[in-house]
C-alpha cells in the first residue's frame, strides 16, 4: 500500500467505519422491532403456539428440518408444512404420530417422539402460526 | 524457542483442538452416509444428534484454537509472561470436561430428556441451530470465556500494546458480548431468529474476522520478517472492510424470516461487498510473502497461511457472494448451496487459521525453530489432501444444490423434497468419497507431529 496512506488513516477508517456500521445496524434493528408486529402477527401467538415452539426446541426438530429456510437440510422445510398438508393441523399430528420406532429400512425417517396429545396440538398450532408469517413470499412454491 | 515460558499453555489447547476436529469429522462421515442410507445407525444416532455433535464440536475446537493462539501470541506481542498460566490451565480442563459431558449428553440421552434434565423448562435456550447446548453449558461457556478474556486482557493491558494484540482482544470481547444473545429466546419465532443471528452472523462474519486477521498478521510478521508497520496497516484496512460490509451484511439473513422488505436491499448490497476484505486478505498474504526479508525455516506454516487467505476468499467470499443477492437467495435459501458455502467458508477461514497458528507455534513450543523436514513434508501433504477434498465436497454440494433448486423450486412441475433428494444422490456419493479423503488427510496431519522428531534440531534445553 502506498506511503501516503498511513497507518493512522487506516485505523481511523476501521474505528469510524466499525462504529458507524454498528450504530446504523442498531438503528435499523430498532426500526425493524417497531414494524415487526404486523408482519409476524404475534397477536396470534396462543398458549398452544408457545408450547409448540417449546416442543419444537426440546426435540431438536431444527437438527433435520429447516424452518423459514434455516436449520438442517436433511428433511423437508416446515415453515409452510401446514399449507402443504392441506391447511390441516390434524394431518401434521397424524404424520408425527405415525412414525415407526425402528425407522424405515434404507430410508430417512423421522424418529418416534412419543408426544402427548397436548404437545402434538402445540407443535401443529406452532407450525400453522409460522406458515402465516409475512416472509416476503418465501418459499417459492408449496414444496418448500 | 519460546520467548516466554507461559506461551506453553497453548499446547494442550492445540492438542484438544486437533482431537475434537477428528471427532467432528467422524460424525461428518456418519451424516454423509445417512444422506445416502437413510437408516444408517438409526435410531441409535439419528441425523440430528450427529449434526449437533458435528457443528458444536466445530465451534468448540475453533474456540480451543483461538484460545491457544491467544495464549501463544499475546505474551510475545505484550513482551511479558501471561497474567496467569494457572488460570489458563484450569479453564482448559473446565472447558474440555464441560464440552465432553455435553457431547456425551447428546449421544447417550434423547435430546428431550437432556432438556428436561438440565432445566430447559426454567430457562429455555436449547433446540436452536448451533445453540443446542443445555443452558447450564452455555453458562459454563460464558464463565470460561470471561476468565480467558480476563487473563488475556490483563496481559495485553499491562504489557506492550500492539495493533495485533488490541485487535485480537477486541474480537474476543465481541465474541463474548454477542454470545450473550444465546440466552435470549423469545416465544416469537421471528424475534428469536432475528437475534439468533446476532450470535451466529456477528460471530463468523463480524468479530471472528478480527481474530482471524490478528492471528494471520502475527504469523505473517514472524515468517516473512516484513516490517510490522506495513502489516498493521493492512490489518486495519482488512478489518475495517470486514465490519463495514459485514455488520449491515447481517441483512442477508433477514430476507425471508418475517423481517421488513428493506432488508432485501440492504442485505444484498452490503453482503455483496463482503468478499472485499477476504480478497484483500489474499492480496495481503501473497504480498507479504513476496516481500519477505527472510526464508523462514517453517515453510509449512507459510503454506497454511497462504491456504487460509485463498480458501477463506473462495469459501466465504466467492461462495457466499454466489447466493447472497436476494433474488437468487429466494431460490437457494436453505438448500445444499448453503451447506456448500458453510463447509468451505468455515474450513477456509477458521479451520485453516487455527492450523496455521498450530503449524507455526507447535514446533516452537516443542523447542524447535521449525518442524523437522520430514514432518513438514507430511504437513504439506495433509494440507493438499484436506484442501482438495474440501473443495471437492464443496463442488459436490454445489452440484447437489443447483439441481435441488431446479427440481424442487424452479421446475414447471416441482418435485417434493424427498423425491428431489433421491434424484441428486450422485452428488452425495461424491461428497462421501471426498469425506474419506479428508479424513485420510487429517490422519496424515496428525502423523506429521510424530515423524522425524529424533533428527529434529532442538534449540532449547
């Protein structure tokens, strides 16, 4: 690098640029917090949805599936599974309940989690709520 | 030879890092097999368990590597002994035992049981990607990291302050601060995801780049003998660009998770610039090596350093850019393209920088100026085996991803997820084969520490 560009100039770009970027990022995040409620429809977060998210986490669902595109890529996207299953929470519950304990020979299979009825309703309601978040129209189609 | 005795505490950290790296890769092989033979090891080790072990061990061994690097380079930069070598050793064992217990918990107890056992009902933080650790483990991580930063901070602040040591310390403090968001887990998934990225993105595309830059700069000063003023100027410019592009670049994760539309623009524009600091890092490394004032005896370390610069640019820079623009990411988000990028970025930037500092520091800790010629030869072999197989893994996953996106998301009659997976199995076979080569490379790497030691010229004792 040229001699006219000194180390103290470089340091000033680092400090100024770094601090400015962080402040701008925090301001934008603050603004996002203000407009999120209408996009995430948090008023629809019922006790079932809360329980469902807990069940989702306690069973590490994100270790195989993606949800809104984030997670593991081993099993189908679940952000829109409610819609893919014909807008049916019972279809989701039926699928989870029917997983074989010993798996399916040669195939990927979801484990049998032995969830209670309450937990099953929770997870289904959580996935229903998730499918109604405004995601800028993602995923591109119903297959997720 | 070591300038300061306390630099030797880096040794157990480096050994642990390499050991955990091996375990990480073995679990990678399990997963790569499960992609093809779905019921492999099921239900004993389901995919999600193998993946937790794989990703969590990656983070833990890199942290061991960063800590070892800090303990080695900070005394030398500060021109004084480490504040407390004893604390460093206590924290080492604490971290290792806590990490081992957590991994055993993943493997031996169903995850829901582990959650119940560790009080996830009281303070739920588990079950989120990369942050799967029980809350109590997370608290342990905070304690270890704070103790570590205290130790390093006391050394830096009471000694000679160099750009390298201050940038490193800044990166480490940032690492600790942003990790605190791991404890925030709102019931609203959108908020959860928003702040989850404050840990994940602001680590790997933010403060970790400071740590990476500082370690690379340190090794380049040592192996090239180029004037510190020149290297420090480069370091400032690189980390300036990393922060200027990467912080707002967080927006490329805010495209489709419920956040407002302006992030599509901000995230696209700023993250499209994120390759710049990595490209500069490549220019930096090659420039310094070309302008070297001496030919250091440790040419293996030079190779690792140049490899870091190149593969960080390709993996983080080029492969990141490939899918970072919102209209493209709309189709590639959460596909095998993401996995491809993740593999080469983590390997190129972070695995390789840790291996660079190990290559430079380990012989010195063992009382040699550089590893014996035979050992360096093996090291270089392992570099090429690891690098070429990881590039192959990346290309295979990219092939899988492109086809997946086409079949599942762009075709006139889109296929289901599982039908798509069956159609792209060829690429998963390729990935698995490359995974075995990678494992072989890792064993060659380990072997390099044990060959030629009898003929080694020891500079101490």
